[in-house]
């Protein structure tokens, strides 16, 4: 069911210049650790170095399968970080760490500030995030559906 509407918005392209537009450009806003755990790439007992490697594996996996079909921002929790970090770019994916707050907080703020909610697809298994997408009139995919679409 989700596959029909997402295919209608985002078409595959081999054009390295960027995503093919159908109406507005589609953006994915991803709850990073939520997807990382859903894919089995992380466990609660991992060391910081293991989490670093798992995040890179996730980012590379998304970039490999996305093939420039859409814009992606992934937000990771970092409420216990010693200092904020700037948003970075990893193979075309914007990476943000939620300093002094949760990724859910940042995702909600981004949804509230979205000027074109119809073009935003939020990826998470979190009920709070799903409710925020409903309030913000954005689209929502759980992690399994996003993974299925990405692999299709």
C-alpha cells in the first residue's frame, strides 16, 4: 500500500545530478537510531566505537540503495554529548546529532517548520514521531516499510 504512493512521488533515476522531481522534491527525515536498531545493526551493549561503525554502515547502506532518488536527513540522539556538532554530509545524506535533546525532539521541530509537508516522509517506528507527522500533515513510513521500499 505505501509502495504505490511513494513510487508515485519518487521515481528511480540513474542521473547522478540528483533526484528526479515529480511535483515537489521528496525529502526523507529519518530517526537514525530507530532505523539502526530496526535493521539489527545496533544493540544496547555496544561500545561508542561500535556505534560509530554501525552509524557509518547505516549511512553507506542508505546511500548505496538510495541512488540519488531523494533528499535524506538522518537525525541521531546526542543528548549526552559534551558539545554540539555541526550538521555534516555523508555521501549526499545530511547527518545531524540532536545535542541536548532527543532525535524525536529535533524531528518534531523540523516537521513543525516544514514549508512543504506533502514532500516530507518521516521514517521511524516511534509513536511520538508518527503522531507528529499526522499533526504536521507529513507522510510517515515505519522502518520496515522504508527498508522494503529502499530495497525495491
